[in-house]
C-alpha cells in the first residue's frame, strides 16, 4: 500500500485495488486499513471527506485536509504512476444526490467550509462545466512559458475574492 | 527553532524555522541513510537553496514544486510556532 507522507502522527496513503474510484487517500493512525478515513481529491485542487471511519477529531481533520490539498499535485501524479489510476480526480455527478448531501453534511456538522487549494480560483458561473482551473487559460495566454505560468497562478490567491460555492457543487471541477 | 512539517514516504523529514528578519523562513529537508543524512535547505520567499547535500537534481526539482505548493502553510505555521497537530506527536 503506497504511503505518501506522515503528518502529525497520521499516515496518509493509497489503498491498492481501489482504482475504480476517483483519486483518494486514506488517513489514519496505527495499522493502515482500507476502512480508514477516506478523502477524495477534487479536480479543482481541493479535497472532500468521503467518510471519517477513523474518527479523526474535527480539528485534526481540518488540518489534514488542508495539508492534503497542498500536496494535491504530487498525490495525483503518484496515484497515476503507482496505481495506474485511470480516472482523474473527483468530478461531481450533478445528477447524484449523494455527493451534495455528503458535502452539505460535512460542511454543516464539521464546519468545514473550504478545502480549496490556494491556487484554486472560485469557478465562474459556469461551474457546472468541466474543469477550468481558475483563470488558467488567461494566464497561460499571458505567460506562454510553462514554468512562468505555473509560478504565476500559485501565489495570486486573494482570500477576499473567495466566494463559497453553492451547496452540492463544490465538487464540480 | 525548527518545527516539524511532514515526513515523506522515503523518510525525508521536512521542517521549517520561525519567521526570521526580512520575513525569511528556512525549510529543511533531511533524509537519513547509512552514513548520515542527505540535507537540503531552502530560504523562502526567494526559493534560494542555501545547502544541498545528497539529494539528486530531480529531487530538488520536486522540492521546489513542493515548496511552491506549501509556502502558504509553512508561513502560517512559522508564524504560530508550528502546526498544532505536528506538535502533538
């Protein structure tokens, strides 16, 4: 079971033979388990709690999710390399009621409002459309160099400009 | 003072300092091996490598990307004296 990193005594790892699901990681202390807390990675660079069967305290869970979101880029690469993960990170099925309910539950009960990566720019009104990572396209046009583009969007995060995504649609990539 | 941040799967320990004058935070990468440690240190926010011993270029490239994605958390925890969750271990 490929482990990714340890954070505050918690191990964050993949569980093999689960590559028919969106990219996700498990989190827990002690012996790794397929039933440990599961966190999906979203296309927008964030993450969402699928379940918390490890019963991680809320404050720890929030810190862990923030940390996982910061590692989003290499977790996805690692998942695809080590597990041949075919699918991309999570994209909401807007016809499903499961994901909106899950998200709504965690947002209300755990007070977890925003899991977005700092590079995440709130989606345009067309948030039901396939992922556009922020204003990536515009920035790319302004900075044709791939590296310049990568650097340009990383730290242009304006918390004041953040608008929570409506219930149920945070997961839309 | 050094504060633990995370530990990668290859046992590379990542730590950071307090915020120093000029808002500099040093991030340390330490990986144990049979004869000691591989070591790298990078100063933020300039992303200047001030020490490199043992890590391959590809690993340093990865650390660069890592730092760009984690600088916001590293600065927050440098300001607050380390992450609570990491201190509780």
